[in-house]
């Protein structure tokens, strides 16, 4: 395991392959290891050097002192790119990681050559705000919630009905969710960081070639919010992946990987 000190914290990271660098940014509550199941092998096979890392708040990366914001995560990411001498590089993010990526492209365009934003949004609507608030209040209550119930909620929020209808797939997913339920102060801080304000106007300044990938059955970041981001970024295109929920990069990795590689190979 390798660490780099940036922006006042130590971040855990991994490098695989050779070639032009691609930085993958994971969403809230999840480890960068999630990329290694499908995306890292495909990108390495396509001739890229792939860097994954654990965001601030996700062990073994440090959380720092007190709460943090999306802008802190952007500074972490910029510091990582500079410390590893990756820039400018291709950047891919999903969910909160996509929000970090798009803010990085605004704040530090010198570090980004291509941008792929999956399951993203440029504002927090009332439903998403209520969901985050409810999750934060549940965490703060210190209530003991059975792992089986937490796993079911994750499945409902993150998987497509097509996946939910597959008994064998659901057996595997529920077992995984029971073992990997997000927790800890870092996860709690990420809940706050994920509540972004209206930022669509700022994204008109993004100049990197960009693709927004939305998942048709995503209830966390529904397609219409992703399309708003694509419409705001000059020249960005929009790809809708059917029969996938918020974890579409795991539900249909082949189609997602093709979409990523096509954009970053331009």
C-alpha cells in the first residue's frame, strides 16, 4: 500500500499499467478498490496507466481534522496529481467523485485533458437533500441498524430493477453490501460534502473534452440531473446506459468501459 501526503492528509493510492495516466475518483463511502474489478483491467488493456485512490475519509486514507467539503476533496485530488506528476491527465469520476472531477476541471483546468463524469449532478435538489439529511441523522442517532437491513437499503438505492430481479446476482450483492457497509466519521463527513450547491453556471468554463454518463434507473443521481451537467459544459456529450442503477459501472461494466475508453482515446 502506497501513501502520498497532500493538503494536510495522507492518501492511499495505487498505480497499474503504463502509458498515458488516467485518474479514477470514487464516490462517497466507497474505496478506490471498487475500480479494480472492471475499470482498471479494461483501461490497462487499452494502454493506459491507471491511478486509483481512497478519498479523504475512506481508510486507510486519513480524514484530517473536522468536517470537509467538496473543495477540500478537489484540493486533495489536485495535490495528488501534482505529487505523482500526472498532470495534465485524463480524469474519470463517479457520483461524488464526478462532482470532484468537474470542480477540478473548473478550478485547475491545467491538470485535466479529458473528463468522464458518471452518475453526476450539478445541484442538490430537494429529494437528494432530504435523503442526505436522513442518512446523516440516522448516523448521528447511533441507532443500531441490522446489517441485513442496511444491505437491502443499499440494493434499493444503487441497483437497477433488472439486477434486483436476478436472484443469483442479488444473493451476491446483498452478501457484499453486508460486508462493506460504509461507516465511520469519514463517511459521515462525506455525506455533508456531497450536498453541493447550484454549480451549473460555473461548468460553462470547462474546456476539456467531456462525456457525461448517466444510468437509466439511477435514483441517487437520475439522468435528468446528469443531462443538466452535459448541457452546461461546452461540447460535452451525454450517454445514457439502460438497465443500470447508481452502480452502473459495476452492473454493465463492458458498456461503461467502452464509453470511457472512447472518450479518453480521442
